C-alpha cells in the first residue's frame, strides 16, 4: 500500500496558514468538495512574479571503473531550465441589493447564492489542469495533457500507456504523485494561494434590459480571482493511461480496456510511490467501470473505501491509492498517437 505523505502543503493547508480567521480556508473547503484533485495537489510559491523557473536534471555524470595507476576523468551532470507560467482566472458576481436585503444581506447568504461561481471556477481550473495549452490559449497555463500527448517521440512517452482506443470518444486515467520534487501547482511569487474573494460592496449597475443602458440598479458585487499554474519537475512520477474507448468498456472485459490491469501497470511505472502524494484521476463513468470490473474479477480486496475522522466524505482506494472523480475528464479525447 502506498504511503500518503502529508508533509507537502495542499491548498487548504496554505489557506489556513494565511488566513487566521478561517474565511479563505472555508472557501477552499468548498472548492475541495467540487474539485477532488485539490485534496491531493501540492502547491509551491513560484520564484517568478508570473510563474516558476525550474532546473531539471537531464543527465547523470558517468562514473568510471578505475584500474590501479589509472586516472578518472572529471564529469558532470547536465540540466535544463523550464519556465512554467501562471494563469489568472477571474469572475464577478452581482446580486440585486433588494433581494439580498430581503434575506438579511449577510456575507454568508451572498456566498451561498454565489456557490455557482465557485463551482464554475473550480471546473474551469480542473479542466485547465488536464487540458490547458498555452500554445492555443496563451492566457491559460499548460496542463498535463499537452505534456503527455506523444506515445512514440519524447522521453516521457515511456509513461503513456495505450489502452487501445482508436476513435474520438476516448478517456484518460491519470496517476499523479504530487510533491515538491515531482509535480506541483504553483502560485506567483509573493502572492496568496488559492481562490481570493473580495467583497466590493454596494455598487450601481447599468441595467441594459431596456436596450438603452439608461436604467440603474443597486447591487452587491463580489470579485473572485485565482492565480495558478503547474510544474512537472520529474515526468517519471506521472502516468497517463490514454485511449480508453468509453463505448467499448464492459464489466466482464468482453470488450474494451481492462482498467484494473492498466492501473496496475501505471503503478509499476512510478519509481517510488512514497516520493509524494499519489492519486488516480478519472471521470465518474470510468471510476464506476473500475469498480464493476474489480467485482467481476473477484478481486474486491484491491478496492477499498473509508471515511476520514470528522469528514463525512468517503474515499475509494485502489491498492491504497485514492481514486478521485474529476468531471473535467468526461470530455471526449482524440486518440493519442
């Protein structure tokens, strides 16, 4: 069973340190409920105002078998520098003053009304984490998908498992080991981690409902801002199980991918599961099929569930590694070749 290290900070850990009265921490707890990847993801402050520059070792020095009276040539390792940028995700929520006042006008009531904004921000962040691509959308940060999208070319192709799907309705299961030396989220240098919520107070809005922009109304405005990015320091601690044809999946493996077997393969590709905080990420339908295939195989001991003390949420684990539902991964994917 993999040991889940707790030494590296999650978004909730950072929020609790930065906000003693717990307001921001409360927001992050809500985010965790709608975006399970935040339960595991490690966050590190970047060394640049707009991101993080990482020095990655790309080659090891070659040792020498020395014979008596023979010399050893000096050698050195090789490194490359990679810069990862941070994206800035924002939204404004505006609630009619009279409606808010009818309900007491408290910040907590307004927050309850604005939960859809938090949900939308959470879903967009999760989608960018897996599919964001600065080449096509420069305002985003680059997620995992574009970094692991070539089965035959780059060195990290060794950590892409082809599940055999050839159509355009494929899915992916990700195994990620989060840690400061493996893969982690980044925030800009000197900034605050996580979703920042600013109450802008009472403002006068132009009401364009009459088509002339002459109407006015009073409203309470809230500003949401989330600056975040992603750094992959060691690609060996990420595995993509790609090309899972959703239409062919079957509980008894009559067709399609054998998901538990593929997950076993992914685990064996990781050099050391104890090097960080590992977790599997998949869509709801794929997670359901994993459970059904395990049941058909009679290997129910491979899949366990538990609830944490004081936490009503339960966690499903495959050989001790959490399985996290991520709705962003429900999207149809083209074949990875």
